C-alpha cells in the first residue's frame, strides 16, 4: 500500500511487471473526474500516470499540479498551451511515454474513464497470451466501455459484423438497419442478436482511445493520432489506421471501464441519433463529431459510394423532419456544413466554434 497526496491511498491489485503507464488527457473543470480515474488506475496496479493538461481551468490546473508535486514522481503533468483537442493531447502524452526509458506498456484512459476492479489484470493476462500470436508492435487490446454501444453489444454476444456499422453507412446510419432502429426506438428492451456474455477476446476494426492497452513499440510502428481531426472521431481514424496497416485490435470484454460522466450523445433528452445531433451537445461537439465521422465514412469505411450516397440522402431527409419538429434550423445547417467539409477533407481546427 502506498500513499501520496491528501488522502490518496494506492492499493495494488497485482504485482505487474514494471513499466505500465497510463496516458490521460484532461481539460476545463474536470479534475473531479480525473481524480477518480487516477485513484482507480493506481489501485489497478499501474506504475505511473501521464496527465496531459489540455487547457484546464485555473482551479483544476492547480489541483493537478499539487497532485503531481505530492506523488513522488508517480504522476507527470504535460502542459499544453491551450486546449488543442484530444488528438494533440494524446499525441503529447504518447510522445512523453515513448521517451520514458522505464515505460514498457501504455494504457490510454479518458479523464472520466474509471477502471473497474480487475480491469488491468484482465487485459494484461490476455495480452500475455496474445503476444505469442501477434508481435508486440502490432498488438493492441481494448477494455470494454459500457457506454460505447459497439462494445456493450459485443460483450453481450452480438457478432462484430452486426455490432459495428455496415460498410457504406453514413453517420452509422444504413437503410438496411432502419427496421432494427424502429424496433429499438419503440421497444428499447429488445436488443436482439445476442448469444450470452462473452469473455474471450474479440477482434474489432476500431475503438475509442479510452481503454487501449499496448506496448510502446506500437507507437514507433504506427505513429500518433492525426492532429487535423482535433477532437471527436480522431480515435476511430487512428485505431482503424492501425488495423489497416497490419495491426490487430482485440476487445477484452472482462476488462471493464466505467464512464464517470455520461457521453453527450447519450444524454437524457436525446432519444436517437437525430435528436442527439439537433438538441444535444454544443455546436463544437456536433460539428467535429459529424465532420470527422463523415470523413471516416466517405474515405475509409465506404465500399460502395452509390449506397453511401443513398444512405446520406435518407439520413438528411429524416434529420430535416426532426429539425422541423424541434425548430433547429441553425443546427441542421451546421451539420450540413460539417458533412460537406468532411467529404472534401477540409480538416483542422475551427476556431469560430466554442464549447
């Protein structure tokens, strides 16, 4: 048992091989979330936490610096000049980890991703088995995020081909899935296509940052997140680039990550994808999520561009119907602009938008 900081007690679950580093990115007034993540990570058995201060508010910044000072070098803070987005934040943290001689493995966690009991021991035990099949510079594992619908469905036994969006989908919408969406909307208790709880690793095409576990040589082979995507969806592009390049990504259903803060698309007022885009989140969140997802759909995920276009047209017909219902014409125009820029590859940061 170790102690540092005010009342922060670390109880390690398992004596792991040295060199497991957590990389996390925080911003704004989110230290109250980050502190829970840090406690959970150290309790799981990590050796060090690299916290990227990506434009934290003054009080959160002070608390984070105090934690670093009291941590006996177990917490390192990487300060960014301002909030440069998750892509730049994780890049900075991964660069720091790669340059640490005593860092062997990296576990990415969002600043509101609290590891459940046994999360790290579970993922590390599977890593030790899979590394005999997949070279360490090509192997990435993902903890299960219960708020991430693809993860949750796979953990319940749904096949990967059904849990992840169909090829040539648009914003995760496909006309062939419309009956299923209607059933889910009117009968949310009916999930369907599940075969019971899954405990074995499941290979998947992409995943969020939060929960990714890998040897640091993966960074040397595949590089860093693309900063042009700024925030939202940059993790999808990064992990899919990894699997396209010969890497293998496995979901470990028994390694569970709990989201302390509910995802904005799962807010109580958003009953479906269309209302999430129109009445949930800020303009900044909707813009980047839509633009980056459109880029992914159009340039990486689509196999048939005619089907992709049909799905896009159907999507906008339905989105317009809901825009009429909510009176959200400005938000509809923002979505249309984000889609246009995503399709034309007009990426980068839009400084006109505020969170």
